């Protein structure tokens, strides 16, 4: 990935990475240090399964000023024999978190759709009960995840790395929900189209680290690339945009 930042000096010091898998980063302490140097003051650390839920909470305990935990059960990770224990753990610890996530549906993986829907439904009901924002994964399932969130009565949701149809995007925005942008804005036409259409007041920025973009494994410090690409697409100066998306994150996560 070409960061395209050149020798630009970046002055914004209050960015919030809305979605990072910190428990999957090999050296999280180093990643946190790099992030702070790059102007990322906080990050929402999301979880995918029982093990990463535990690790994420431990990292939040260790770095309480920087790491904001979100625990969840990613559709890729669902195993029938682990569902009960995972859901119990999430329900017992979600009060310690700023959001529920990452949860949702993925119709490209081989996990049975019926099982995915059952787990997602239970988690949405939990989020409504405890009034927590939801971080939603919706690959090839944009319409169904949207319908389920609305049907459950979810008040706050962000459709992570949204690259789906614009008509569903319009419904997402009309329902008061958010979408998030990643460094994939540098090359993904579907992601670019969605972010051009979404109002800036409903966009969060993230890295989804340690996802690989192009030839590079990302880390939270790469949030400046998301900001740069979104600034280019929305034609809003970076300093101004930084203030907007930071306020969006603070409002969404209740910070």
C-alpha cells in the first residue's frame, strides 16, 4: 500500500481508530506506540471469538487510556460447540465495553447461514437490552444484516468497511446508522462509491488492522491513510475532516 503522505507533517492528535483487531497484532505495545506518534489517541479493539474477547479485555485493562474494548462473535469464527460459552462470556462482560462487535453475517464463508443468523439475532437482542452500539460485519449480506438490526430495535450501529449497494446504504443512513471507511479507499471502487455517497457526519474511520492492504500489513498508525483517502474523496481538508470524524466516533461510542 502506498500511503501517499510524502513528507507531510500531520498535526491532528486526536484521531480514533473505530475498528482494530489489536489482539491479533503480534506486538500490540509497539503498535500502540506507533499509533500515538501518528496522532491516533484511542482505538476500538474488537474481538472475533472467545479467545480474542479475553485478550481484548486484557489489553484494555493494560492500556485503559488508549484501548476501548468491544467484544463479539465474528461470523467467520462461529462453531456450534462453542456458541453457548461464547455468548455467556459476552453477556457477562459486555458492560465493560464501548460496543458489541465484531458481529454480523458473512455469506461467503462456509458457516451455516442458519447458525450465523441465530447467533447474530441473540447478540443484537443483547445490544438492545444493554443499550450498546453494534459493529456489524455484512459481507454479501448487507440487506439481511440491515433488516435484522432494524428488526431487533438497534439504535446505534456501524456497518464496518461498507462496500455494498447504494440503495441499502441509503436505508442504513435513513435509519440513523453509520458506515466506516478503511485504507481500502485507495483502490476499492465499491468502497469509494459508498463513502462518496454517505454523509460525512455518518462516517467513522478505521484500519481493521492487521488486515493487509496491497503488499502491506496494516496497524492503527495507518489511520492517517484512511483520513487522507477520505479527505481526497470528500474534498474536505484533512484537519477539518479529522475533527468531524473524531466527533462522530465520540458520539457513536459515547466517549
